[in-house]
C-alpha cells in the first residue's frame, strides 16, 4: 500500500464517460506505440544509425507516456533497454544516468519526507498554523492559511502526499461547517467547499516550485541543465527564483478563489475550537519528531550553505568552488536521511526511521527520472537533439532567448495538462535546449521556463494526482476545475516568463 493509501483511502472518482476515455487512451498506446516505432525506424531519415534508432525509441516512449498504457517507470526502463538492444550506445553509457548524483538527492529527500509523514510532523505544522488566533473563525482567513500551509509543506515533501494529508484535514473542516449549518441555520455557500478543495490541490502544485526537491520535474530539469548545458543551479539560487514565483502565484490563487467562491458568512462559529482540538489530539512532541526535525534541519542547512557562501564571497571564489564541490545537494540529502537511522525514535532502542519504512519511498519516480534522463542525454550524444533543433527552428514563429522562453513555457503547460508533469519535463526540456543551441541562443533561461512550466497544469483531474484526489471529494465539479484551473495556468505561464526574464542576470 502506498504512502497516501496508508494515511487515507482515496479513490479517484470519474464519470462513466471519462472512465471510457481513460480506458480507450490506455489501450490505444499498445497499438500506436509499435506502429510509431516501425514507421520511424524504417523511414528514410537523414540521420546516423544511432540517432535514427534513438528517434524511433523516443517516439515510442512518448506515445506510451501520453497513453499511460504501462506504469511510467516501466516505460522508462523499456526505453533504456531498447537503446542497448538497438546499439544506440553500450549498456554502461545508457544506464549511467541512473547513478547520477541527482538520483541520490531524490532518494535522500524522499526518505526525509517519509519520516516527516510517518511521525505526523506535517499535521503538527498544519494544525499549529490553522489554530493561530489571527485566523480564528473567519472562513477567508482559514482558506488563506490552509492553502499557505499546503504550499509550504509541498516545497519539501511530495505534492501528492501533501495533498492527501491536507485533503483529510480539509474534508474534516467541510464536514464541520455543514454540521454547524444544520445546528445554527446559518447557510454556508457550497462554493466555499469547492474553493477549499481546489486550494488544496492547486497550492500543493504551486508549492512544489519553491525548492529543487519540491517536485520531480524540478530535479529532472536541473539534471538536463547540468548535463546538456554545463550550468549549475544551486539549491539557494533555485529558491531565489522559485520562492518569489510561489508567493505571487499563491496570492493570485487565494484572491480569485476567495472572490469567486466566498463562504457567504464572516465567521463560522466553533471552527477555531474544532481546529484547536485537532491540534491538542496530536499530544506532546515525541522523540522521533524531534529527531526528524533535527535531521531535516541538517539537510536544509547543507543545501543552502554553499549558496550563502556565494552570496557573501561570490560564486567565482575558490572558497565557494571548494564547498560546492564537497557539499552538493545529494550529499546534504543523504546526510539528513542517514541521521534518521542514528537518532532515537519513540521506543527504547528504536531509531527515528527503520529500513522497512525507508524503502516505502516512491522508487518509481527514481526509475522514471533515470530512464527519461538517459534518453535526453543520448539524444545529444548521438546528434539527434541537434537535428531536431535545426528542423524545429524554421517552424517556430518565435526565436531568440525570450521567444524560446515563451514557447517553452506554453508547450510545457499544454503537455502537462494531458500527461504527467514528470513526463512533460522529460519530453520538453531537452528539446528546448536543442532548439536553443541550433539557433545559437543561450538555452539556460528557456530550459528553466520549460522546467517550471511542466509543474503547472491545473485544468483536469488527469493533469496531476493532486487534482484527481480533490476531484474525488465530490465537491469539485469538472467545469469548475477547468474554469478555475485555466485562470491559474494562464497567470502562472505569464508569471514564469516575467520572473525568469527579470531574474536572468542573477542566474548566469
């Protein structure tokens, strides 16, 4: 059973028509993928044999990712294996990305997130904020604080796990509101329940942009940028971009949801007491919770330390280069994770986390990253990316760094609506880099735009697992998710373009 299912039994609720479409989409991949592979493999393309074979493999994998005919990690492994079978490269070269340092950033941060979830630290933080006197019984303030807590937590642990946890809290708040409505006769606008559910999902996706570990597309994009461009974006430097985007995008989300879906009352009698009771039920801080906070704090300190050094002495100094070489993000994540196995847990002789709990992290995302990263790196090594870049350059109406940034963000957002954010990043980022190089433009900013844009996609239940969870609540009509989601997509795309354009000088 997954991390989320252990905490809360959640089932995606979709209409019969949507279920039929999903079934058709899944089955279509088994027919389309072989057809696409054979069509490209035997097409008269002016490519080297390795690049030609790789083109057939990548097209096949993209079809399977879009159709989700197989689990996405399995599809990624199939892609890597086909590359060896078709002699695109030898096994050592193909599978090297599976041992990339960023893989260990994934693993370490996932183990830390597992401990946070396991010991209810996320709930303690959430109820601690919601019980503040400033929030009280005012529904607009509850909405703001609820979404802000969701966004903050999501910057450090999985968007989906954050949504699952906050979904349970949100549903309990909604149940309490309607119970109070019956007892007091004070009507609550049903749209407020929709707003509370949507801010759960949307804020979790937004919050993931704040840090490199907030969501898998961030790490995937950073991996391509480091390998294919040779640029290093540190944890601290990423947050200089991500945090302002998260703050502005979240404020926009709150104001339009609060305006379009108000509760209809200024105060909800008894809500503050209900939240305080939930907080008190968590009891006193346990040893395992304190140990987890220490381990997580150690990891964060190591993540931002080199950035702080660069801020004071410059990123061209020998001190910064020495520290950055010895304390990459992967080392910080692994150090924090290892501390969990050394620090005390709740019972005598018990540690903050056991190996049996640690191995329950999402290994599928790790494999998906490795497989997608391998295809992206091979596309450059074989010359396929350069050929694609040259071919697409003449078709794009936009050129130059800014034009590519606009195109990259828009394409990433559109693709993320129909397939997973992780697949969107794997597909779009390397192509954007290839096009930029073909045009002679700096690919860094467009590649970052594609990375950030891949984490948007708010319109449909299938766009993200977060959307699927809240859609299953029964409080989110499909057309409301579409209407409210498209507002966030459009504003988010514009914001990413503007912020990256303004911050570009600080990133090079």
